[in-house]
C-alpha cells in the first residue's frame, strides 16, 4: 500500500498543479482548510453547544441528592369578633391585628429506591453519547471539507483542460478553413471542425458552471473563498495495513458504534429508574416559623419541627408497571440497534476499502490512457498531413485525449477522497490523528465546570 500511495500521490500533485497552473505562493493547503472548518463551521459549533446543553442533565440529576430550601413570609390585616360562653357566663372579644409570619423549610430525600443515583448515571451516559455524536459530526465535517477541497482542485483542472481543448479546436478550425480555401479538404471537414468547437465550448461552460457550484460549497463548508490551493495528498499512512484490521478497529473506534453502546447503558439505567418507583420514599423535613398576631390572644408564636416521612407505594393505577415494561422494550431495541450499527459500520469499511484499492488502480490506468492518447493524437495529426487520416479522425483523437485527461484528474481526486472516506469509516478521521495544527475542542472542560455547580444562571463562558 505504501509504495502505491507514494507514486499516485506524487502523480496527483504534479498533475493537479500542472493543470490548475503554477502559482508563486501556495496560499492554502488541505490541512489548513480542515483546520478552518473544524474551528469555524457553524453546524459543528451548534453541535458543541448541544453537547454543553446535555452536560446540564448531570447537575439536574445530582440535585436529587441535595436539600430543598424554601423561605415563606406572609402579612396582612385581620379583624376578629369572638363570642364565647362558659358556666353561664358569656364573653365577647373584638379587635383587629396585623398577622405576619416568616419561616423556613428544609426538605431532604433520604431514600427513593436509588432513583437519584440511577438518574445521575443515566445523565452521565447521555453526556458520553452526546460526545460520540459530536465525534460523528466532526468526522462528517472533516470528510466533507476534504472532499470539497479536492472537488475544487478537480473542477479547476477540468476547466483548464476544457479551455485548452477549446484553444486547440479553434486552431484546428482555422487550419481546416485555410486548407478548404486551397482545396485540400471539403466543406464537410469545415463543418465537422465547427461542430466539434461548439461542443468544446459547451463542455467548457459546463465545467465552469460546476466549478462555480463547488466554489459555493467550499465557502459553505470551509468558510472562505478558495484561492491558490495546494495539491491534496492521500492519508493512507494513518490507515491499518489490512482490511481485517480496519474492520476490527472500526468496531471499537467508530463513534456510531460507541454512541450506540452508551445508548444501551442509558436505556438500562432508565429501567432501574422506573423500577425505583416501586420502592418506598423516605424524606426528612425540618422547619421553623416565627409568627406575630396570628390570633388576638396570641401576640407572638415560634414553632420548630423535624418530621421524617415514609411513603410506600401500593398501587397507583398501573402506570408505573407499564413504564417499566416500556423501558425494557426500549432497552431491547437499543441492543438490536447496536447490532445494526455494527453491521452497517462493517459494510461501510469494506466498501470504502474497496473504493480505495480501486482508485489506486484507476489512477495508474488513467495515466496510461493519457500517455497513449497523446501518442495517438500526434500520430493521427501526422497521418492527416499525409492524407491518410481525415479531419474527423483528428477531432476524435483530440476528444479522446481530453476525455483521458478528465478521467485522470477525476481518478486522482477519487484517490485522495477514498483515503479520507476509509479513515472516516474506521472512526479515526480526527484532528488528533491527522495531526492538524489547531486547538482541540475538549467537551469535558465544560462538563467539569458545571457538574458540581449548585447555584448561578451564567454559563461558564459568561453568558
């Protein structure tokens, strides 16, 4: 693999540079483009924000361990007219007062069937799954960025090929008309040259349209207009040596697989949370209240209490049992999804590996096709001068050379993209593996900033 990579990679670089045109300074590389996409792509940054939002599930679950404190205060106006009778005597008490009170209550859950513990572990599993989802999007974005980078190189080279073809066809038409004027060829030869030139201009316009579309996609994914792009090269050096190793590695490192594994953990813990509803709940409530003028005869009163409460669920309509059964079915579904994801990952790796091998062979074949087409065109032109070939033969040979050059550019594009696709299928298309010169986004930083936060409405970045 290494030998083929070196040859085809060098050939791709030479051809793409030759077709796009030499530039005194190469202002951009595929690695720099990947860095910009990794840092600035709005879709990726939105997913990072989604992961930070998921981090908050953990402190929300941990709040079940913490006490709940409430302060109450009341005040108002009250008029009383109280009559009473005792032992043949009656009395009447009237008056007005301003009742007011202030109190505090602290409630602490002591036991709830391990629901808080299981909710916390489930929330941590959701965080881990969200991070793997972020890895999926990172890989997708880096692959899209590498692909659109190579697309622009390919389409730029094809535009140059078509422009060169148009110039050659214009010169061929001029020569054909000169020969027609001296009687060497017929009007048919001139018409054939004109038709081929018109077709060449159409192909040039189509190539320019494709390049404009690619330029727009480049701006959307990478974030800037393409300018003076350096040739791209394959990333085979980061791939395993064999298909079997690639498949085994993908079943361990592919983020789709690991995300599904975390999904199973979360579903299992959801079952435990649902089962916890069948266990008793023990709470402790401590309160204190200072009140004034609640009654005419009691100007001041202070009350303090500490109450433990045990609640044992007996039957609540059957919803809790249904929720347990539902959670178990969801767990079974997640386990089956994992098998499906593993099968899909294995198939994707095999497909990408096959495309990589095919692209290497296609580059060699396309190079041979270009060389043979150049020799054939030169030969047909010489034979046409001697009267052994027609103008149509020359035009067909010219078109065959154009097609061969386009096929070579396309094959070299596919060669590089296939290497990135293989790396993505395995699960190793990351800034760390590619050794990109950028700060790596670490989702665990935000997680640790908010995990044990008890109060506060501002996010760690100050919003």
